[in-house]
C-alpha cells in the first residue's frame, strides 16, 4: 500500500499556520525550526510518539471492549499485521513531524510460543523499523520491554518470587536492549510494571529489592558489553497495577539508585500522571530529579483531577507545560531524553483523525509552555525574586553557614550577641502567581 494511504485526509505534513481556522489540523505554536533561547523548538522539545497507546491502544476499559476504528489493523497478533503497523506508524509520525518514537518489545512484535520465537518476531519487525527510520529520518528516543502483560509476570519480573521468571525477564531485557542499540535508541527505559506488591504478609521486600538491584547491574554490564551508549532511565509510578510499586516516585527511585551503586548509571523518566498519583505535582518531581542531576526524560501526559487512576490523557494545560518547561530549560534541556507522549485518546475519540488532533494539541501545548517559560526567563523577574528571597545567605552569617565555616557553637554565639533574628519578608506567593498569569 502506498505510504500516504492510511491517513488519506491528512496532508503529508501538518503545517505551521497560526492563522488557520480554529480547530484546524495545524500547529499554531510548534514551529520546529524556530529558535528559542538559542535552540530550535525541535531540539528543546524532542517530541516522541509512543507506539503502545497510539498504534496498539484499542479503547478497551474494565467495563467494555475496544472502540477504536483502525481500518489497517486486522485485530490479530500476527507478524504480518505487526509489519503493516510499522508503515502506519511511520506515516503517522512523518505527517505529524515528530522526530522520535518509543516502543515496548511486545507493542511492535507479537509474543511467540517461547522466548526464541518471540525474539525471532522482534528481529523481523526491528528490521523493518530500521528501514523505516532510514527512509523517514525518524529516530528512536527509547526502547523498553513489556514485563507486565504476560501472566508469567503475575508476581513481578526482576522482583518475582520465581527465579525462572527473573531469568526470563533478564533474557527479554537483554534482547530489548540489543534491539534498542541496533536501532540507535538514545535511551532505554525501565518502568517496573509489576515490580511491587499487593500484600506484605507474603512478600520478602528485602530479597525483592536486592534482586531488582542485581537485575539492574546485569543490565548495565550487558549494555557496556555490547557498546550501548544510551541512557538508562527508571520511570517512577506509585501504584497500579500493584498496590505499592517499588519505584514510587523520584525520591524512592533515587534512594534505590544510591543504595545500590547505580548513580551515574540510571536517571529518571518522569511522567505527569504518575507524579500526581504519588501526591506530587509534575513540577515537584521534575525539580526534585533535576536538582540531583537525575532528570533524564519525560512522559508527557496528564491525569484527571476527579479520577484516581492513570488516565494518560494528552497534555493541554498551558500552566502545566509552562511549569515543565521552566524546570527543563533551567537544566539546559533534556537531551538525550525528550518529551514522549505517553498518552491515549479517549475511548469516545475512536477515529484515526483523533490521533492527529491529540498529538497536535500536545505539541502545541508544549510549544506554548516553551515560549512562555522563555519569556519568564528573559525578564528574569521570577529568578530575581527567588534570589532575593535567599539573599541572607549571600553574605555574613548566611554565607558562613553555606560554606560550612560555622557550627552550633558559633551560631549560638552569633545569636546570643544579636538577641533576635532579622525580621522575615513576605513570601509574596499571590503576587508571584499574578505575575505568572501575566505571561500566559
Ligand atoms: C505505564 C507506563 C509505561 C511506561 C513504559 O504506566 O507509563 O507506559 O512509560 O513502560
Ligand atoms: Ni501512565
Ligand atoms: Ni510512561
């Protein structure tokens, strides 16, 4: 089938056209080559389309089957169907103009009757992915392995109580890293799908966490051995599918990384809806990871304030994208990471065209966030206010505290001499919130 035939209503490239009528399939803000703070939008944002939601999502939920109309898909898990989906995916991503994509091994290729057969299927699809990358210039942001769908992973993968399942997971990840490497993947993600527990009475938490650490060192050793240069990333999530996932949030992941000598080996892929499930804002998780040099990439989506599960909706809130871009720009960008739309269209948005509306909206929301964050940074009002707020540490006793020149004895002497601290200044939260709104 000709390359343009899966989305016949969509032009070869979604245009940048700020004057297009409301609701048109056009970017109003994302202009790949436009330079913002010395870097193109393309390079700041490094957008990726995810294979699982976009090309494998059916729209099913716990109350009913799928609703999506995907005329190219025969609904089977055959290799032929998988190979055809590669054409669909690359046509979609090309028309959208996103530079990257991400996948799990089992999204792109069917699971076979045993490991050898699964690997063979993956090789067949990977060959086609490689050709399609070469033809279109679309690159792989990250690969990963699905260690959660198959029933064998009911107790977890690296944290399973069954050593054979650990071995299977290791072999599967070995293969997934090799394929990612062969496709030039710039990162490799570990989302601990079922690494967690439902009940502590039947769980040896210490052994499970030790096994997870062993697994990560084995993965690192193998990556070194095959010359994989990509960045390893943990993707924190607090719950779902298990009641308690070990990679709960950025703080829990960083503790695990430090406790197990994985510093410098694993960074973090932060997802909005996972941050909010953990009771954090996305900005908190980004800032917390970033200040420790561990913010590697993001899964851009959003949850629903009224629903307590991972709804993985497309991000449309400019306040949120501005917050994300403020942190990302402060650390100088995400590369080799990027902004992956780990998001799915709603069950009611069942037409192929809805996939375009969703991604165009997400890309434009992030482009706006980028422009707004750049404007805030250019004027420097916000950073000046923050700097001013801590200025008592820039000289005098504050400076001595920061430089480690004083201890409790000296501080007591200082305060006994002074009697009482200098008075506090207002935090001016409301004024600052007003200022932020002036940029929106
Ligand atoms: C699921 C995760 C998953 C990871 C990749 O909640 O977000 O999609 O991003 O395994
Ligand atoms: Ni999610
Ligand atoms: Ni994700």
